[in-house]
C-alpha cells in the first residue's frame, strides 16, 4: 500500500511539473509574440519618423500654401533651371569653385527663387535653406526668415568667396530682381553696412516686404570672417505682384 501511495504521489508530481512546463512555455510564447509586435511597432514608428524628417522641407513650404509649387522642378515654377545658371567664377576662391563643382551631383532642397543684380552681373538660384551644401551651389533662405513668395523680411545668405563676393561692388539705388513662385519682384538697395557677427537686428521681421542679403566680411579675409556684410533693399510696390504687406 505504501508503495502505491508513493507511486501515485510521484505521478501526481510529474503531472504537475508537466503542466507547469506547458504553462511556462505558453507564457514564454505569449511574451515572445508581444515582444515581436512591439518590435514591429517600434520599427514602423521609426520608419514613419524617418519619412517625416525627409519630408520636412516640403512640409515647411506646405504651411505657406505653396507646397505643390515649391516641390516641383524649377521650370514648372516659372524661372530658370538652376543647373542652367552658369556662374561667373572670376572672383571666386579656388576652394569655393571645387565645392560648387562637387555640389552638382548632390540632391538639394527646392529652389524658391532666382536673385539677380544686373549692375554686378549676379544671377543665383535661391534654395529653401542655407545649409553648407546649398550655399556651395547657390544662395539660401536664412532659417526663420520669409520665403520669396511670403510677406515680411526675406533673408538670403551666400558665401563671400563665391556668388556673393560681387556684393562688394553694389551701392544704394541698385536694382535687385527676385523671381519667385508668384512672379517677379523688384527691390531697390537702401543701404549696405558691416555689422558684428553677433548683431542680428537687421534679420528681424518687417511689416512691409523687404529683402536682406547676408554674407561674411571682409570679402578676402583668410579664415573665419569676424563680421557680416549686409545689403538691405525695399520692395517696388508699383507692380501688382509686389504689393504684399502684412495684415
């Protein structure tokens, strides 16, 4: 009798162990499945964030109501293809010429305009931002300042040893022509001035549409230039395309 009881207890313990093993295995499988779901969800979230970050330049323009136009190629926007704008590199530094040539094979953000100053022979595409790459290729909108098709202070930056070196020869009264997504606009230079690198008061927004060009100074300084050369220009409001003002 004791042997039978012992065998029964042994088998009961065996069944309990087997059941516990099945439960543990099931729990592990459930946890594994939940972990995989979370992993896939994390991957999907990461991919969505990555896609959003890639689309950010277009979304920034979309907020102005011009997303489809800005995202299109330049010919569709009504001004010259930037690849067709051959810069006069006579005044350029050799390193800047090399950077420009390297940028020709790079993907760049949308072009929002073309800036021309006939008196100094400048014609340069204006890109959506002022990153190092875009400034190797042309000029760019300064972060936080208005786009060419928006009211306010349009801030455009360029390299002093590249496209914007000719700014050393501009003077008050010169005409600036800006092709934009909503048509051509004409500005007249009010003044030029040199400011310290920390002086940003000329970059503040304006009620009337204005144009501010910024480059480093002195133009032939070796190394990191300590100052900025600023060109400020006011809009010619006699043209129907140029009468934008802030409400």
